[in-house]
C-alpha cells in the first residue's frame, strides 16, 4: 500500500513538472464513477442518435449506422470537477469535427452552441468551438475496450486536454454527456443540467471554473 502511494505521488510530481496538472487537481490511477441517476439499459435494436436544430438537414442514425461513420483515436488527459485527474487516456469514436469537415453533418451559420441530449432528459451545453475541436469526441471505446455501462456505454461525449495543444479549450469532464442520444445545434446558449444547478458554464480546468459566481 505504501509503495502504491509513493508511486502515485512520484507520478503526480512528474505530471506537475510537465505542466499537465491543473490547479486544485490530484492524479488518480483509477477511473471514478460519477453520475446523476440510474444506468440505462442499451438495446441496439431501438437505440438511435438524432441530430437537429441549426443544421441544413436533420439526421438520425441507428447503432449499426453510427458504427460505420468515420472514426478516430484520441489520447488526452481528463479532469473531473470533483478534483481527480487521469492522464494519457485513449479513446476511440466519432469526431464531430470530422463529420462537419466531410459534409456528413451540415451546420447553418447560425449554429453557435451544441446541446448534448442524453438518456433521462439529461443535457450538457458547450460552445460550437469546443464541440468542433480536436479534443471533443463521441466515444464508444476506452483503452481498446467498449465503454462499461457505468462510464456511458454505448456512447458518450468526452472532452479533455491534449498535451501540447494549449490552444484548445479544456473544460472539466462533465462537459461530455454519458449515454448520449442527441445533438442539438443552437443559435443561442442553453444551460445544461449541471449548469442550471450552479456549475460554471465555461468550466475551464486551468482557470478552476468549477461553479458560477456566488458559490
């Protein structure tokens, strides 16, 4: 136990010296499970992903259709608002940026925000600049394996920090919704579930934007 603690501290010191540990965060070698509400059941025969709002054409994919979309792999650091950080995590899935660049999803010029819709009516909002960045992914795979139900199986959005890509905004991990079912593009911002509860709307990890003013 002592050796494990010493090893974690040494690893945390190394990450800190590399400038990758945001203020107020601590390294974890586990993957904590945090979410509101029960874990939904997945039925591949009825599951679908809907895209609507400020788009030229609304879309809907079945699970089989979604798995045929262009894919990419992404390695990044993730930071939870509850103060744990996990480094060099590898994810696979579909990049929203790729879908837009390839003309699969055609956005109107009025599309300024993305509202992620998940099971049970849960929502998460991000600016379009975050949604279309290289560090935002619709992920179904973690470390080479399908997501576990607790971590959002079959599909979740993820957003984090890519080392060396300081130009990309890095929000806290809650800005990617588990059990994702819909992408609504908006002309005006609309607060998601946690933002309505008092969490910071921008949620930049380097600025420790955990809560809205007054908290």
